[in-house]
């Protein structure tokens, strides 16, 4: 009897559990400074150049297992040559945000760095398409 219940429970949980594979971390930015390091829950993403008024980057790293109820985002701001000559320094930042809900087929964890060091995060099938409406607000050329 106990064995039958265990088999039924295992079958039920296997059929109806949410299963996701690994995910890539996609780092994009509309900041005027390059980002030399970014990670989510210790999983490293790519780096980006300073925003050029058109392209927000889109460097990809992974796949990783990204889960949990929180997303701890760490990043380091670098500087362009002009910014370095103006006295800018490396800056390390960390923020903890609620983990967005992931749906089946969303295999990209998107981090879009907005001005004033505000990361916007979400799951997507394509970070470029998902974040484009937000990036559009910051475009100065096209």
C-alpha cells in the first residue's frame, strides 16, 4: 500500500511539476558607463560598453541554474578613457530584488541597467525584444 502511494505521488509530481532547464544571463545597459562585471545569485553575466545612444549591449553568459525567491544582482561600473581622465573610479554595487516569475520557454534572465544604477530584471525568451520598449526611451540616435 505504501509503495503504491509512493509510486503514485512520484508519478503525479513528475507530470505536473514546473521544470526549467538552465538559463543564460543577458546583461544590457543604458548607462553612460561601461559595466565590467555583473552577476545574478553568483552566476556571472557578460559585460557591456557605455550606452552609445542606440545599442544597449546584450552580452550573454551561461547557462546556469538560477532559482530562488530573490535575485541578488552584483555589478561593477568601469569607466571610459575620458571618464578615467576626469577622475572616475570603479564602483561596486549590490541590490537584492524579488525573483521574477519564470514561465516555460523563458531561458534568458535579463538584466537591463538603467541610469542611476537601477537594474531592471525579468525572464524572457529574448531579452533584446523584451527590453527594447524600455531601451527605446533612452535612445538618442537611430
